[in-house]
């Protein structure tokens, strides 16, 4: 946990330094699109850190659920399969055993692999998952357009609502739809980790 905290603080420091750099170097209206592109890179970098953290949490929670189950043999089989897959993610037999013994952990594993391999087809399939957190993450990761991101952000309980709003705003800024982008940014929660980034972006395109 301490290591995660250190890495997270280091990441936030790095993000702040990058944002300061953007604010100081990209000041003219002519570099508007360059600002949007750089910001999009920040969002993608931050997004992957968050996804990795959430996946780790899901695995831990899923493991606890499995450990609390009554069927001890199923527990042993699921954990054994997961350990095997961590060493060899191509092991089909281990994947089959994981699916048979823990559908939740199986869905988490598929999601993690789909993210790592940029497997859009699997992400589409996981949008129908009965594992609600995996379903939500798959829906977010599959959203590539302004319309799709807005639709996800409007969903009740969306895990990455604020991040989706910022990504939607970035796309609108790149299309020079400044007013609409500012409307999205204004919807970002003030308590969100992305509130400061939304505030910085809201100045783009202002004359």
C-alpha cells in the first residue's frame, strides 16, 4: 500500500509538472490544437494508472469473495488457475478452470488482458458482463466518440464519469467546438481528481 501511495504521489507530481509546462509553453491561440493533443496524452496516461489500480482492487475483492465461499475445492482450483495465468497468460486449461470455478475472477482476468492487448472485441463482449464493475469499465474503455463518452458519463454510478467528461471535452476542443467543450468541463465534479485539469482546459480557446 505504501508503495502504491508513493507511486501515486509521484504520478501526481509528474502530472503537475507536465501541466505547468503546457501552461507556460503553449500560450498563443495559434497553438490551441497542440494544447488539446498534449492534454489528451495526459488523460490517457492518468487513465491507464487508474485502470491498473481498479483492476488490482477488483482482483483483491474478487479473491476475498472466493475465499469466503463454502466450496473449498472451487477456491483451490480458482486460485491455482489464477496463479498459473499470471505466469503464462496463454494457458487455455488454466483459463478454463478459472471460468468454471469463479466467473467473477474470470471476467476480471479477461478485462485486464483486453486492456493490455487492446482487444476491442473482448471489451465489447464484457459490456454484457454480469460482473458489474467489469461491465462498467468495459463500457468506458469502449467509448471512443463524444456521443459514446457522454452516454457513459450520464449512466448512474459510472466509475469514470469525470474522466469521460474530460475526454469528451478534449475531442470537442480538437473540433474547435469550444463552447460545448466548456459545458462538459463545467460538469466535472469539484471534488474530482480531475477538477484542476478541467479548470485548466476551460481556459483553452478563450480570447
